[in-house]
C-alpha cells in the first residue's frame, strides 16, 4: 500500500451515495473535502467513525468542509446502514464498482482483504491532497485531530 502523496491533485470520482445522489469531487471546488474511509459497514469501529462525522456535521460546515464516509460496500448496503445509524446529513459514498477503484486511486486499497484501509484524507479547496493518515483497522480515528488539521488550513 502506498497512500497518495500530499500536494498532488486529488483523483476525480463520481459515485452514488447512501441517498442515491451522485457525489462528484469536482463539484466541491472551493470547499475542503474529508474522505473518511472505513473498511466495512456494520462493524463497531466503522459505526463509531461514521457517527462521529454525523455528530460533528455542523462543525464541518463551519470549517467549509464536506465530510464523506467512504467504503467499498454497495450503495443499497450504505443506504440501509445510514438509516440504521440515523445518519441524515453526512453522505456515505459507495466505492463498490468498479470494486475499490477510488480507494486504489488514493493508494489505500487492501488487495488481500478486498476493502479500503481505515484512513482520513483531506483535500483542500483547490483539489490538492492536504493530509493523509492511515489507521490500524481496529483503531477509531481521532476526530479532533481532523478538526485540528482543518482549522489550520
């Protein structure tokens, strides 16, 4: 695994989210974007990671940031999971098909397990990679660390 380098252009993507909306990276020019990657829906740490995004949605808005909860789960799975978790504001895009293509583009696809690594990637207002952190799969990312990076950019 070789995560995308800071300062490079963020690879474009267009995928469906849990609400069946098209999520297109270039549509967010002028805003920061957090790609919050989790390996699989319906698992405890992934659940806590996505709930942290939802709980802090207004804080992301205040920091001119769009949080996206990415995984390789299919769109119908993300839709049911978001409903179960009461996620109403945060978009949960599906990188299901071509399977893991976006995770591969960002250098965080685990070929052995067929899922993305757990990672946070921040893209700046101009579409450049600002920050990348990959976590052990059992570790919940520190949301306050993400806010610290967003606040300083």
